C-alpha cells in the first residue's frame, strides 16, 4: 500500500508542531519542560519541535538568567509568515486558472470617513454573503462611528439577514466586552494574545475583502477578487485553527 504523508496545515505544520505552537500561544514564554507537558509530547520530542519551529520563524528564544524560554512570534511576524506560506498556494491557483484560460477580473472600491464606513457595510450586506471572517483591533471601528451605530444598526441588520461571523480580535477589555455578546449576535470570537496591533481591520466575505484603517486618514477599500479572497480566507482559517478557544 502507498504511504501517506502526515497531515499538515496550510502553514506546513505537522499535528505535533501545531499542538506545540498552540501551547506557546496560550501561555507565553515557557521552558521546554512546560511546553512538552502542555502539548503532551516527550521532552526529547519537544526539543526537536522547537528547533524546527524556531528555524522557520514561528518561535523565538528568550533568556531569563540561565533559563532558556520560548514563545510564539509577535502578531506582525506571524501574519507575514502566514502570507508567505500562502504564496505557493496562491501561485498554484493562479497557474491553474491561466491553464484553464480563465481571466480573473478585479475591482477596487475606495471609501473615506464615516460615510465610507457606512458604504462599506452596505457593500457587505448587499453581497449576499452568509459569513464574515473578521480580523480586528475592535476599537478601530469607533474611529468612524459611535459604538451605538455598531451595536444597533450593523448588528441588527446582520441578525436580520442571518449572517454569522467569526472574528479574531486583539485581546483587550473592549474585546472581552464584545465577546460576551457572541451568543446573542451570531458570532464566534477568538482572542489574539499579542500587544502589536493589526494595521487594518480586515473583513473577508463573498468574493471580496474589505480593509478598514483609521491610521491612513480613515481610509477604507474593498477588493473584489476571488484569488485574493481565497488567499486571505486560507490565512484566516490557519490562524483560527492555531488560536485557542477563549475561556
């Protein structure tokens, strides 16, 4: 019988590597012994796993006196690694479409300010998508409209259209406040446990991706492109699987 290769994620991690990495995401700087115990692997195996993950940029080492500790890379580095890992996948999809003779057409819609924020959500609601995948700092959206607009009009219309959402949100007191309402707002939330902020709030939906950033003069834009959407969706799903369920 032909041998099957071990199952791997989009990031190329084996199941043991993924369990090891999850333990780091949950608990921060840890010794090899601590991580081995949490991820249920032998200590000798843990040494090999940390070396592989460190070589690929997922894990970094710190020194506390004579003790070596390991932790997951920060948000910016991890996002870069995810997108780099998806380059081959993206190229493969692109080559397949070129071979089939299909041309991918893109559209980019630019918006600005509070009116643009509302127009972006109209685009989302009019797309017919039944799931939104969101990466956000949470507070970013408050740069455009009041909290009552989000909790009122946006959430109400989302529920009226039976739209579900999954969100990865920078952990904060505001994020925890939002997550408490998940069951009432048809949403699942996972916390991103790093202090470095996402440069954009990103919403993946239908065949498009919306980018919202108050850091660029309150600029917003929506890119309608199936290839980009597939790449961003794969990146989101990979992070979603790696992050622990919130307690």
